[in-house]
C-alpha cells in the first residue's frame, strides 16, 4: 500500500512539474512577443527618420546643383 502511494505521489509531482513548466513557457513566449513588437516599433521609427534624412539630403543636393548651374551661367 505504501509503494502505491509513493508511485502516485511521484506521478502527481511529475504532472505538476510539467504543468508549471508549460506555464513558464507561455509566460516567456508572451514576453518575447512583446519584445518583438517593441523591436518592430523601433525599426519603423528608425525607417521614418532615415526617410526624413534622405529627403533632406536630396533637397541639399538639388540646391547645390542649382547653385553650381547658376554660378556657371554668371561666369559665361
């Protein structure tokens, strides 16, 4: 009779450990999903800033070209 209760306790303990491990895995997965969303948000923000910088660089390049063309016309 004592052996049966020990075996039953071991089985119940093992099942409890499995359930606890699954719970921890689910919580970790949620944290990782949140981290992934935050990384995505940061990447979007960086892309927006990159586009702004590129637009400003294009404006500067066109202004420089206009200045160069204007100075060539004046020297002729």
